[in-house]
C-alpha cells in the first residue's frame, strides 16, 4: 500500500490486487497506463502529472456552495469507523488520470458553476494524499477563474504551502472529535495535525466550513461535542459555518465488499432531538450551524 501518496506505488501488479478501472471513466480521455513503464508512471505520480482518481460526480448543495464537480481521490491516512468510502482508503481503486484531462473536464462545466455559484471540490479519500496531483489541479482550475474547495480531515494539511492555499477558496475541514482519545478511537490517527491546520487557516483568514459527523455512542457525548466546539470557537473569524452531519449506515456494504470489518452495524442514525441538541451546542458559541 502507498504510505504517503507521493512515494507510494499504485497497485499495478496482479499480486497487489486488481486495479479497478472505469469508476472515474469519462473524466479523462483515452489514457492507457500500459503506455508507461513502471518508473515513468512512478515519476509522473511524483510530479503530479498523473493521479489515481476514484470517481467523480456533479452534486448540488453538498460539498460546498452551488453545483459542484466533486472529484474523489484515492488514498487516505485515516481509518474512520464510519467511513462512507472505505474503498478510497487504500490506493487500489480508481483510474489513472492526467492533470490536463481532469482540468479540461472541470472547465467544461464552467457555465454550470457560474450559473449556480458552484465550482470544483476535491474530496476522497483524502485530497492531500496525492498532493502533487491535487496541487496542480487546484492551481489550474483556480487560475481559470473557477471556485475551488477541498474536503479534508486536515491530517495532511502541512503538505499545503501558503502558495497552494491561494488556489483554494474554501476548506471543508472535518473535525472528527474534540480530544485525542476519542479522535484516535474514531480515526486511528491523532487530532493535533487537524488543530494545527485549522490554526493556520485561521491565521491566514482562509474561509472554512467545519464538518462534524454525529455518531450515537461514539462522538455524541456532550463532553466530546463541547471539546469540538471549544476548538472551532477559536476559529470563529474564518469559520463561516459548522455542519453537523448525521451518521448513517449507507457505507456498510462497501466495507463488506472489500473484506473489511464494519463495527457500526448496530448503530442507528441520531434522533432529531439529539441533532438539535448538538447543533444547539455549536450555536450557543455564536457559530452559524446547520
Ligand atoms: S477521512 Fe474520510 S475518507 Fe478517510 S477514512 Fe475518514 S471518512 Fe474515510
């Protein structure tokens, strides 16, 4: 498995598992990775000429303002128990795409973005896992006058330079829990990199929408929610909104399909009362909350 999305190698050899083609088909043009030797391919991925794209879709009213093209990148360092896209965690699925093909495709939708106030969102997986590719797509799309967003846990935020951030109009920052123990339980990683990234975005005055997934029995204690609110309250100046997203079980089948154990089968979505209560905690801090 690729360890960091830069030096790692996509699973191209049969013994490493089959690379599923076609999910992101239509994003690129006629790219055939057999044109490349393995070292050439690795070099292209290091420079960001090529990225492994899991899939993409056109969506409205999620993943940022307006109608958006959301590109889901493969690879993620976290292992969230509730992940809806566990098939993006490892660099195994997707299609290899050239930067220029992806950018061309995004620009084709410019009239839709202009009409709706939308743009491009790079999600995943973790968009910063394949940083070289993501950086180049963001810059070229932003330079073309299109609104850009990333949907990130912030865990790899230090990979973005200040210059990279100039090509990003909005950061959707997932704060998955408010203390190290709960964060580790939920994601198998540490919270501090997310706080560091959020602090940096705050210093730079970058627009942020915070997202928090409410999972009964896992993230819903008042203590945890207040811990998240404590963190976000410090970023009040640049956080435009907090979105409390109710847990649902719709990703469960995907975990089974890829042979991973899903542990939240018995968890039910939060009640309306619980959602209102948690949103109320954020609102009581003066944060615009949905
Ligand atoms: S950060 Fe996102 S893609 Fe990565 S494991 Fe968590 S929910 Fe899944």
